[in-house]
């Protein structure tokens, strides 16, 4: 018997799951797992993320569905501040929970799941009978200038985004899902990140020192969310109320960036560093005046400025909901792509880009195509990992992640 089957049989979760969300103990720092949309998308961003991408190693549809049922039940428990499974003292089997988070509150843990193209077909094989249900919007992202993906750090079949206000809680959650999936799934690549969002007032900053997320759509405006983030009737039924997550790991040449004059940095971004305001303005949320010129007739916000290229006004109104996190993985040898073409041991640090959108063709691809070509920030950034995942709508009590996909076929 595989360890996964042992877990399911030992805890009884596979048989019926949690009958209703309101049966779970509630904690002051708990986020609801069940609902019309998955958590961790419009949730106020937590201070830590642990993003894990999995390969699926089975070809048995029943095993995959059983795993998704189990992951649903376990995710609801952990989101409520409970161990992954009821704790017991049986010494003859693996512990129900690895134990490092016992006694901790849930720290607003959210778990968000996505399906990659490799779940629908792999090497031409329709392993689970769902290939024809692959949404048209779940495209193969084009190769952009500057993409230098590390081996094994792209794609994948299943995405799990764990966010929490404590790094132990975020890692613990993914660890429990991984151990329960042993024999069915295996980790392909992971990225951990952090944010200052919970410790500062206003928009958090990234490692460039600039505010990150100023142009995000208002999650309280349902019209905007339906227009830019949530899949509607234009998508397959199982994706309605869901969204698409683009994940990019972006290394930033911080050593190089830190030597640049403040004025150069601001021209590169198109905003004032300390206030976050567009160049030529004083208020962070002032609209970008893309036509404004100075006394010499030059554009106040340069043609190649990052903020200009990412602005909805420059992209036919295209918007994405960004959950920006920074990462730092120590240091390593790097060769920069731009002058002075420095080659040295530098910080392996940068941005873990996670963006949710209604359709990546009119969202990320529409916005990033010009950015990848002329964005002045490109001289400091290298995209080293990438993924696109279809995140189904929320789970109802008694259901499981992606249930509509498997029931529709």
C-alpha cells in the first residue's frame, strides 16, 4: 500500500471529507477556504508565500480525483488552524501531521490551486480523459526576449499557492499536501517569497525599493473584477468564477541597480521612488499622464518606463491582479545581460511575480509583449522560471477542487 493510500485510509478523509465548512473550528486569524472563488486571490496579501508546482505521476483518473478530494479536506482543516488530520498516538504508522505547526494559529493561511497544461495532456497522451476540456485561454506562453529559464523551473501539472503571515505555516501547508500525495504527485519546482505588506501602511515595496501594486484593480469593485480577473460565461463551466495565474520568477541584478543614480531609477520605473507618485505628480494613485511633456518637449514619463508600459491606458485597458512577493535565495554566479556585462557572485534575489487575470491572452501576453522588448527595467531583470495555471472557481462544502472539470466529461 502506498503511503498516500495509507494516509487516506488511516484518517478516513477520503471517504466523505468535511460535510460543511461551518463544522470547522474558527480562529480569529483564519481565512475561509470554501466560497464562490478560491482564497488567496483577492485576500489581503499575507507576508509570506510558498509556491509549489507538482508533476502528476499516475495515469489513473480515480487516483487523481481521490487526491484532489483529500487535498480539499486537508486544506480546509489547515486553513481553520487544525492539523492536516486528527492527531493520534498510533506508533505503527506515519504521523498524521508532520507537527512543526502544532500550537500555532493559522496566520491567515490560504491555499490556491491551479491546473497546468501538462495535466490535460503530457507528451501527447490524454492521461485522465480531460484533454478536450483544456480551456482555450490556457495557452502555451510565448517565448519572450530575455527569458532564460533554469532547467526544470517552468511548467508543471498542478500549482499550489500557500500564503500566510508566518513562513512556517505556509511551508507546513505545502509539506502536508506533498506528503499526502506521495506516489501520485512529486514536486517539480518551488519558490518561497516575502512581502512587507503587513508591516507597512499603504502599498508594499519590492527589492528595487519602489512600491509594487499601485495599479492593481480594486478587488471591491465587482464590475472591474468581472471584467479583468474572474472567468465568466465566455469560459467553460468548470472555470467560471475562476481565474488564470501567471507565475514568473524574475532575478534582479540588485548589485547593478544599487549603483544607479536615484534619478535614473525613477526614469526607469516612471515613478518617484519614495512617494510612489507618477513622475511629475505628488500622489501615488494619481493617473499616469502619458502625454505630459517637460519644458524641453520630452515625455515626463519616458517611452520605455516600466509604469508606462504596464499602464492599462497603454494596453487597451488590460489589467491583472498582482500579488507581488520578493525572494532571496542566497548568492550565486551570474552574468548580466546588459552593459557593463558584469560577471560575478551576486545576490540570487528578485521578484516572484504572481498575477491573476480573466484571460492571459488579453492580460499578461498583451501587457508583457511590449515590456519584454523595450522596458528600461529589462537591463536589470532576467526571467528564470515561468508557468500558467487555470485556477477553477471556489469549492463548496462537500465538493472538491476542480470537481466541475471531472464531472463535465
